[in-house]
């Protein structure tokens, strides 16, 4: 919790997701467009910051279909450039990164190079079946890699029972047990999601996580002004889809949606300790 509170003084903190356009080498990349991709990420960062966001998360969401635990050097180098440029704009605003799918070591390397403060890691504890295939847990190798590059100051926030996945092979392991395992394996924060992008998480799951562990509990999908109060016990909320026109992650940012959610979260932050 100490790492988290050093950079996020408000709870729940609101973290805006920057969905980076398709990168070189991926099926949807448009030839010669890399400078435009960087400019678009910077533009979205500026809009989110001016709206009063508490933190940023950078993600290669448009790189569909995703690779399983591995991306090429062109993705890592591209995300490093983009992250560096976004961080220059963000200045004191905390920034993090996720590289899909489950490319956690690559995300750590980029975070180290670009001076980011956290990563979002899939598949930290317990195996699951995602649409990319079977994802094996990587806590042991990931934390050893973090140590080897002298990046202990970079937080690793870990999805549990993550979206877009089947958890049938761990159906006898409860969410509380998964939380315990992630904390025992030195996770810096738990991310709780709904079943898919934009789908709300379970309020019960959040309560279970908060009562089970002493590390931050973060909502990773489905937050809106209509339900934000239900998740007031979360330490942070990562939001991408809701900020976009019609709530679709691939659309442009809708200022009305962005401002309405910032107002709702700010109101929660200003309430007496819950």
C-alpha cells in the first residue's frame, strides 16, 4: 500500500486509459502512420489531464489479434517512444502501461525506460484460458526480472479472474483465495474486472478483495457515473471505454462522458472517509 499512496493521494483515484492505435507489424497498422499514432496518444493524454484525471494507463488495445505473452521488438520500441512522449506531457501525473496480451516483462522494460510508475499485468497467479490461448502464471519470473533491471519502484498491478477468459480450470479456487495468492506472491495491487471490456465488475468481488488483502484493490472495467458510488471502496478505477463516444473503446473521446465521470469521482474523493 505504501508504494500506491506515494503517488496516489486521492481515493478512489481515476486512471484514464489511452488506447494506442495499431502499431507497426500488426494487422490494422496503416503504413507510414507512426508519427500520427504518437500524436494521437499525446492528444488523448492532454485531454484526460486537462479534465482532471489522477493517472494514465497506456495500452496497445488496437493490436488485435493479440499475441500470447510475446511481442516483437517493433512493439516494445514503439510503446517506449509513445510512453516517453506521454510522460513528458503528464509531468507529475502518474503513468502506467499494459502490453497485450500478458506481455508483462516487456511492459516492465518500457516502464523502466520511460520512467512510468506501474504496469498492469495479466496472468500473475493461476493459469487461465484466454482468447489468445492458455496463459500460465508468471509471478516468479516477472518479479525476478524486475529485480534484475533495478525496477522495484515500479508497481505491478495484477488482474485476477481477468476478463475475456475462462476460469474453469481454477473454478475450485475462490476469488478470495486468488487475492491471497497474489498478495503472497508480492503483487502491488489487485485489478478486478467484469467479464469483458466495458462490463462492470462485481461489487461483491470488490468487497471480498478489500476484506481479504492489505494491498490496493483497483476496478479495471465498467465504471460509469451510474455505478461509481457502488465502487467507492476501491483504491483506484481504470477507465477507457466509458470515456469514448457511445461507450465503445475504439471511438474518440466524448467530453461530456469524460467530464461527467470526473465530476462523479471527484465527489467521492471529497466525501468524508467512508
